[in-house]
């Protein structure tokens, strides 16, 4: 049995599809799980309830964590660390492997241009500190031989059928498809990598089913030579057959918007990711598994074909 915790999200759904290449015994766990494959077992559970979490994991050989909690420092502080603590304990007791889907928040801000698995960890915001702490908890558990685990780390991601979990969807694809201006934070002149969600899922499934991958951090396959914000908007607008109209949101405006929007309020401390080049390197994975990431042009094309056909026609 291979189990996905947080199965309803963008990555969890694609991961369920990818795991079908390895097993027909897939358990999907969330508050209201929905089948992705015909043979999936659905298991409704609150992953913050340790007893329910143990029942959800029982009998699993591999547990994949694609859980997403509300984008709030307070919520993260209250939920992530206790959840990871319970998760490590249960995986140890159940003798199952752990695959943790992670982001890059813990990396030192001055080293975002060319991020690798060796990039220094130096969190600079409240949410960064929490992500660094939970990654450390997992890595420490590996070192102490409590569990077999790996961390699969992604840049900001984009892909077909993704809504509020993707920066590009919310700020560029949706507005442009409606004839409105695309939005970009701080400055559109910096490079910004995005991981294609389907690649991320396929790679996460591959890592989970590769014995030699455990005990390490892996950057999930992400196309090299990313576009600047301006180029992303132009490329997407071209595929949508619309004008690349743009408006920038400088820091002071994001702060003002934060007075009325909780997501914007929580985003202020993360704006450093948009005032410099953000370039994600996945060459370790690509070389190890001979994997070529989906190009940005093809990724954009696939999203438009899947989600915006009526706009293009």
C-alpha cells in the first residue's frame, strides 16, 4: 500500500496518477478524499488527529506527504511541527517509508540564483523558519535511523487544472484569459523558475519507489533557463492570443492590500523571492534518472489547451 496524505491538492492528485505505474494499492487520505484511479482506496481523516493519522498510515509501505495547511504563519506554527512529529513517530512504529514534498522557503535569500540541494539553509521569515524546522526534523530522524525518508523539493509550481495553489495561474493565466491585466509582484525583470506539476508528481513517485533515493534531499525536475516575469507574461499572453497587459504590485501596495486580504498580508514577508533572480537547479535528479523536464513553452501550451480552450478558439 502506498498512501498519499493530502491527496486532494494539485500535487496529490497528479501523484496518484503517477503512482499507478508502480502499484494498484493506493490510499488517498484527506478530509474529503476523491478517487483518482478506479482502484484507489479513499480514507477520510484529519491528519492533525494522531489516532486518525495512525489508522490512515497503518499497512502502508510508503507515505507521501503533499499536505497543505492554510497560508498563515500562525496556522503553520500550530499545525506543521506537531504534525511532522506525529508523522515521524507513526512511520517509525509502522515501519513505512516517508516521502515529504517540500518547498524552498528555508534557503538563504542571497543564494536563490542557482539553488541546489547544497544551497545554505538560512531562513529569513517566520514561515521560512517553520519550513526549515520541519525539514530538519525529518533529516534528523533519518540520521538517527528512526525512519527511511527523503525530501522532494519543488520550486513554485504551475500546471494544468491548478487554481489557488499556483502563482502563475492566479496572477497571470486567469487575468489574461479574462482580458484583464496580469499581476506580478515587485518587479517583472527578474528570472523566476517554476516546476511543472506533472513532472513533479512523476518524479516524486519515482523517488518513492527507488530504494537508493532515500536519505537525501532531491530537487524535482525543473526546466533550466527560466523566463523573467515580463517574459512569462508575454509567453502566456501569446499562447492565449491576447495582449500582455501588466500591472506591478510594489511592496507598499502589497502591504496596503494586506489590510483587506489575509493572503496578501502573509505574502509581505515572502516578497524577497520576487526582488531577485529565483533560479532552481534540478541537475542532480535529471542526471541520476536521465529525466528531461517539460520545457516552459510546452508547459504553457499544455495549460492553455487544458484549461483555456474557449479563450484560444
